[in-house]
DNA sequence: ATATAGTTTAACCAAATGGTTAATATTTGT
DNA sequence: ACAAATATTAACCATTTGGTTAAACTATAT
C-alpha cells in the first residue's frame, strides 16, 4: 500500500535506521528474550512484538539460536565496556569505588533486567563465557589490581585480595536488582519502598565498601 | 517380575520412602528443573531421570505447573528456615554475622544451584513471592532489626539502615555463586581457582562486613 | 520501462511437547 | 484366595513450536 512507500521515504529523510526491519527485530527480540529467557521466549511472540511476519526473523537471523546470540551480545555490550572504563580510569581508589557504584546503579535502575538476563543465560550455558572473555572489550581488572596493591602497600587500605574486593563491589551493586523479588519479600517492602531503598543505596554503598577496607 | 516384589519388601524393611515413586519423581524433577528452569525442562526428561513412565508424573502431580510448584517450594524450604534460624538466634551481632556467612556459604557450596534457581524463577514470576511471604516459616528480620538498632544506640556500630545491612549480607554471601560464570570470566579464574576463592571467602566476608559497620 | 535483486507474506510442515486413556500389573484388606 | 484399590505402562492425541517455501510485492540499476 501507499503507507509502506510513505514509510520508506520518511525513513530515508529522517535517516532512521532504527526503524528498519532488522533493528526492529533485534529490539523486539531483546524485550522478549530478556523478559522470558531463551527457552521461554517464542519466535511468534517476537514477531508480534516487532509487528512483522515470523518468516522475517529467519530471513534476517536464520534461527532462534542466532537471534538469541545477537541479543545476548548486544545486552552484554551494554554492561561490560562501562565496567572496563570505570575500573581502568586514572582516579584514586576511593573515588573510583564511588564512581563505579553510583554510575552502575544508575544504569541498572534504567535497565533492571539486563544483569539478571546475562547472569541467567550464562548459568544456563557457562561455556558461553569463553567466547566473551576472548573479545576485545571484555573487562580486565589488571589496572585495578595494581591500584589496590599499591593502596595496600601505602597502608591506605587493609590487606585484601583484589578478586575478593572486586566480587564484593559487584555483589553489593548488582545483587539487589537480581534478587529484588526475593528481597522485597524478606524486607516486607513494596515496589515503591524498595525503589527508595535502591535510591538510598546509590549514595551509601560506596561508603560501606570504603569503611570495610580503609585502615 | 520378582525384582519389583523384592524391591518392595526391601524398601519396607529399610523404611526408605526415598526410593518410592513419588519422591523419586520429586528428586528427578528437582534436578532437571534446577538445571533447566521451568520453561527449559521437559516432562520426558524428568521421567527418564526418574526411570519411570511419563504418565506417572501426571498421576502423582497432575501437571508440569504443579510438579514445578512442588519442586520450587521444596527448594525454597531448604533456603529459608536456615536463614530464619540464624537471624533470630540469641547471639551478639558480630558473631551472628560470622555464623550466618559461614554456614550459608557452606550450604551454597553443597547446593550451588538452589539460590540461582529460586531467584531466577522468582524473577520469572514475581507474584509467586506473595504466596511465600504468607507462609509460616518465611524469614522475618524483626529480631535482627531490633538487634541492629540496639547496636547503633550502643555505638557498637555506625548508623545503618537494617534493610540495607541485610541486603549487603545476602549480596556478599549469595551473589558470588549466582554470578559464578560471569565472575570467573572477570577474574580470569578456572573452576578450581574460583572454588579456592570461595573457600577463602567463607572466613573473610564476615570480617569485611564487620569492618564496614563497626565504629 | 523493464529486468534484477531484495523484502515480505500466507500457508505449510515435521518434530516436539504436555497431557490423556485404556488396558495391565501389583498391592492390600479380608 | 480373591476382590477392590492402587500403581504402571504403551499407545495416542491436540496443540505448540521452530523452521520452510513459493508466490507477491517493492526497490534499484540500466
């Protein structure tokens, strides 16, 4: 019909590749996969979400497996580079911890299902992490490690294994979102109250970590 | 055949209800559901795992949904009462934190997939937590809250919101297991090395938490 | 304008899946 | 020993699901 032709020139003029079929599928797939997981998602549902015929999914991505992979890598690439950037920045350790927790919590508040999705699917298929580690922008904690060790020498912080500290920072930042439904139960809070807790956290977690390690 | 009859009296004599069909199904279902999740699990696979006909699953549990519910409640009942017991114990706060982290890490080392499973499925269906909260032995942090508030008055610990502290303890204890595949990637460790990290953690996490809050 | 290449759809298909049934075997109470 | 109740199985069934195909539609280059 004429609507399609109209859409075409409108897109051409706006230069909106965002609304092209291929990225439309990817975005729809992202929504569905993140909500239902690889095994729970249905190709038909993704097609409906994207407002196109199911055959298009296979036309652009060949199989459910490959479409899922595209979604997963896309989701992971939202998490990892941010982590890398902050961890490798040239700022003092305590400031770095503040920056990291604050900016990561902001991110997760905006995309609360991404960490859950990534961790869930990585548990389903742990071998998949090998592919990721090999990639260019996979986070590396070497710089952070040197920094922590120097702080220990300086007696700025108590002796601690860098890996443990790193795990602690990630745990305190990410877990409250992954475990939200459970934690809302334990703390008897509703959505709004829990959200307020998370807001409070954004400013307080860093201090908790710093208190734990400073001499 | 005679083997079945033999099995019957042997079970009767040993009083091993464990090997009865019904609990056999539950255990098989537990293994499969925990590994693959509700949507990824297949009824046939559960039947195979239990070594019985698929119709038996419906004979004893009616539907996949109900079988899953039985498994979930069973899994959850392994997590929750332990938590309740330690949190409500009549011991000083710092000792309580040590007891909790140590015993919980021991538990999770033995059953590493249980927290992941519970949290994953609770994310899939957050409303399910309502059922749980209503139940008798659902963890309650009131006692713990009183204790924390008293410690703050005493100036034994710095002021902190009890809910935040509770979330922090859980995060530091559970997240390293839920996020294991991802964290093994970030820290560039293999299974054995990561296991060693977890062993070290068992004695060190409590100190991390205590350092963070003590005045 | 027209042939060529790229895009989209409706209709299909085979395999997988949760669930049922009717017949058989086993256990139990008497 | 035997009838009633319970447990178990093989064969089915309807629906769902990922994936395919052939035809129609649209865009592009000459």
